[in-house]
C-alpha cells in the first residue's frame, strides 16, 4: 500500500495593475520619470590608521563570536593568526 501526503493548499492573490488616482483629474496619471539609481562610488573618508583600527575591531569581534559558537559546538575550531 502506498500513501501520499499532500501539502496544504496555498492562497494565491493578485493585485490590480491599474494605477489611476482617486481624483477625477488623475484617471490617467503620467508615467513616473526614470530615476537614476546608480550608486555613487567614492573613496571612504577615513585615515589609514582609522581603517586599521576599524578592521582590527571587526576581526576581534568576529573571533569572539566564533569562539562563543565553538564553546557550544565541539565540531568547530577557531584560530586567529596574523
């Protein structure tokens, strides 16, 4: 004998693509102008010493969190060396 378990049915909903406004003069709104979503790329405004301090702080925080996970799971081994 073979048994099958079917997943619960999912609701399927759609929304109208009609974008008219609620005011009479907005029955046919003008299409939105294209926006420039290009990211602005520029160098960070920080000194080299600030960069090194932030990166050292980040790595120290990461190692501490990984060591906490290591304490909970003996399959992990964490070692930080420069």
